[in-house]
């Protein structure tokens, strides 16, 4: 088991000039450490990694790595359409001391299932860093089928799958095919309880940016899982009322942890959704 419980898909805090805010990052990481999370994942869609340049990515990873205690694992999101570029990214991050990479499927080009196997096979041959595959059809435009993932799971460096397909039949079949081979992590907070019930190893969570302790409790204390899931049901849906990370950055700003700054073309949360999140956030405090 690579990690059990909660890995926070960390936001990247920005100052008003949209430079990385390292003081806010330190506050956010302290909030995660106090919440006893198991791992941190940076530079994903939640972290606006697609809007950071190479130098910013490396500086941010170095800072997070130096701030985290050794028992919390650091995962970095990587992935380019060109397999050799993905390999280069992985090697750079390995040099910075990260424990694993999260590799999303190639986007926009819509690979066949055989091409997906070839893509991950080549990465596996050319790198030796533990890797978690990220199936995110809503963003990439391609879905990894369970039978395809069964083949990918046999590669030596593949330790897990972050599954963000929300189809229950697909999720159940994915567990049937690969849960004995690798860890399976929930990729949508509103399905955390489903993944836990099926035997998932944990979640790579957006909600845990704000509520790390509660999300960790959900996966570690069986008698509280349904109660926590019910309490956070509305919140877990509302944080995706606009494209991630727009809502969660608004929530973190309301909690006084970061400023509500995003890089364009992302925009701030619309007023109608602010009122809904304010109401739910008040009920959770």
C-alpha cells in the first residue's frame, strides 16, 4: 500500500500579482500536517499546475518537500502528450526527492486503449519512480477501461490508480479487475464513501484542503464514515459547482488560509455560488 487515507490535492496559493504565495503555502501545509493527512499531491488541476512554468513548478516542489515532515509522502502531477516529455518531467521531479508521480492520460488526442497501454509501458521502461495513473475522462477526453488498466497495473512502477470516472458500473468493474494488484484512490470527493466501501486505499481529495482531519477520519474510523459522508455531502458537490479549483480557493480564503487569487483564464467564483458555499461552510464550522 503506497499510502492509506487522504492525499490532499493541494491548491497553489497566489499573491495579488499572481506570484506564488509561499507564506500562504506554509499556512496551508501546516493545516494539512495538523489534520494528519497521509500525503500531499501538487501541480495537478487543483494546483493550477497547467498555468505554472517549469521554474515555478520546481521551486514550488522544493518548498513543499522542505516543509513537509518525512512521514507525509509527496506526489507530483505530471503528464504531457509526448511520452518523452513526460519522462523528462518525472526524472526532474525524482531529482527533487518526491516519492511518486501522478500521471494523467494524454489529453485532447483521444488515444485508443492499446495506445494507452503503450504510453504507460514506455514511461515504465524509462523511469523508476513509483507512479499513480490518473483516469480523468472529463478533462482528458479519454477513459481507461478496466481491462486496459488491468494490463497497465502489471507494469513494475505502477502502484496506484486515481479513478475520477463517476460511473458506478465502471468503478465496480475497475475494483474487480485491479484492486488485488494496486491501490485504488477516489478522485471525486462525493464518492469517497463508495470507494471506501469497495475497499479503496483512500482518496486524492480537494475537500481536504479545507477539512483534512475530517476526511482522514472518514477513511480511518469505520464507525464515523457514513456520518462524515452525510455531513459533507452538500459541500463535496458544491466545490465542483464551477471548474476546480475556483470554489475551493474561495473556501480557503473565507477560512483565512490563503487569498482568493487564481491565474487567468480562471476567474473568481460567481456570487450565486458564493452564497451557497457560505451557507454550507457556516454549517460545518
